[in-house]
């Protein structure tokens, strides 16, 4: 069975920045199994380095809202100086309304932890669909 039948857009690149190693590995497996190219980072600075080294464009950034040293929204702001057109999926253990007081960038969605594979894939697909229009 083709893993890309329901999800996954060929050649879509997803940069994941998550400091929880178990969750980072899980997200990598979920996305890779459905045809996404995944770049993994544990810290915001590492995500910025990966983006700088990546030859192509980044289609979606999946990042925790709260990261050591830099918040997810700050990471988005810094990354958009070199990669202006990616979409953002924020992950957080906090309810969305608890983080809404923080400025949330345009072209972003929110997914509350814990989440399942279909929720993650639906969110990514929705962002990629918006990205094309």
C-alpha cells in the first residue's frame, strides 16, 4: 500500500524543532512514513543552522511554543528572515487560549499535546494546502 495515498505531499520539507527527544523521534517517524522530508532539531539555534544548510525551501516548521533559550514565535521570526514563505504548526501542552496572549505569527496552526498521528497529518496537510494558494 502506498503510504502517500492519504497524506504526504511529495518533496514537502518539514523542519521539526522539539526539545523532547521521544516526541521529536515520534513526529519524525509519523511524517517520514507519509512521504515528508524531515529535518530534526532539539533547539531553536540548531533549527536555524539546519535551515541555513538546507539547499531547498522549508514548507512547514513544526515547533514547540516553549523552547529553551527562544520561544517558538521568536524562532519563526528569525527563520523568516531567510525562509520567508513557510507555514507553522505550533505544539504545546498548554491549551491554545493560554498562549494566545503571545503574538502568534501569520500562517500558523496550533496542535495541543498529546496528539495522534492523524491530527498531526491533518494539520500539516491543511497548512500545505493553504501554502499552495
